[in-house]
C-alpha cells in the first residue's frame, strides 16, 4: 500500500492543471481527497470526477479550508499547497506594481505559511505527523526569465519548504517541494510567446508531475524534479554561479532577439 492510500488529502488549486492531476492521482492511490480552488465550478467538477469533496475558496485565507477539510476527512494527513499564480505584471516585470507583488507574495508564499501554521501544530499535538507538499517551480531553484515576482516568490516557497523540513522533519512532518519547468497547463498557455519559446521542447503533462510527486513521496525525497535536467542546472548554479549567470544572460539575450515578449 502506498503512502497516500486511505489518507485524508487536500489539494489547493485543484480545479485544473497540476492540482487537478495531483487530486486525480491521489484518488487513484486510494486517498480521500478535498478539492480546493478559487473557481468553485471547476473544484466541484473535479471532486465529482474523483468522488472527492469540493471546498472552494481563496487559499490565501486557508483557516476555513483547513477546518472544513478536517470536518470532511476527519484528519488532514497530506496538504498539497499547489495553487499559484504567474504575476509577471506585463512584459516589463521590473515595473510590476506593488499590488501585483502583494498578490503574488500572498498566493505563492503566504498561503503556504498560513496553511502550515494551521496544520503543523495539530500534526505535532496528536503525534501522527503529516505531509506538506509545496508546488514551487524550477524558477524557485534557478530563476525565471521574464518574471521577477514569480522568481522571487518561488524561491521563497522553496525556502519555506526547506525550513519546514529542517524544523519539523524529525518530529514527523514530511515536506516535499515540486519544482518543474514548463508544464502544459492554462498557466503556460497564458504566458504567451516567451514561455512557449522557453519550454516548447520540454513541457510535461500535469500527470507526469503528479507521477514524479508520488514517486518522491514513496521514496521520502524532499525535492521533486519532474524534469531531471534541473538537478544539473541547480548543481552548476551552486558550484559555478558566474558560469550559470553568464549562461542565463545568453538565454535572456536570445529571448530578447526572438522578440518573444508580450
Ligand atoms: N505550468 C507550469 O509550467 C508550471 C511550472 C512550474 C510550477 N508551476 C506551479 O504549479 C502550480 C499549479 O500551476 P498550474 O500550471 O496548474 O496553473 P493553472 O493556472 O492551470 O492552475 C492553477 C489553479 O489554481 C487556482 N488558484 C489560483 N489562485 C488561487 C487561490 N488564491 N486560491 C485557490 N485557488 C487558486 C486557479 O483557479 C487554477 O485553477 C502553481 O503553483 C504554479 O506556479 C507551474
């Protein structure tokens, strides 16, 4: 029996894309799944499809979601903090206004912090532990050409996941950070020419990300790298930062020359 079988699982942003794939896969693994999304119709459709429970709502205020999920599941064993937004703020991301930064920080970082704040004390108190899975991005290990808010908040999401693992890992809280490059979802579609150029050849299906997540959970691995090549880029970034930055600048130049912005 796998680690998700019989578990009470919450997936945020599960009305479509990677979250939907995680919810479907969780149900296939035998989990009882709560499907959260800002889009209530999509949340209900996915919940109906997998025999789960829809609890729509904005994940930036997750206390109500956690309470309702505990009522529905008895206990939240696994929380997939998956909902995220791009928030490039237009082609010139340096000029993204404060309200865009605020919203991206709220969804991509503070939602995870608030959910962990609600769940971890419960997991420690009943002694059964829990599992917190953050959908970050390869942008959180490397950077993302084009979007400062996305790069910064995804680094923060990885940092928070690392901190949780360091602080509570020995007390029964398992943490994972999912860090894909391009995945064929609405988010990639909405990113337009730039992301199409960057991920045309390597974009994965959301189901492949869910498969990588389940494998990492079964193996007890923190880092989930659906694109294995990211491990190599990450190693170069750490061991020869100057070389890595020079390569990224060349990539940026190529993007500029291709006129892929907008
Ligand atoms: N698609 C990619 O290329 C890619 C790559 C790396 C990481 N990611 C990350 O994967 C996660 C899922 O992205 P996706 O590609 O499936 O995107 P998507 O836009 O297709 O789906 C995201 C879902 O989250 C929901 N959502 C957004 N804000 C919410 C909120 N405040 N509360 C509740 N639900 C909310 C949306 O309604 C949507 O259904 C995100 O964190 C994203 O940053 C995506």
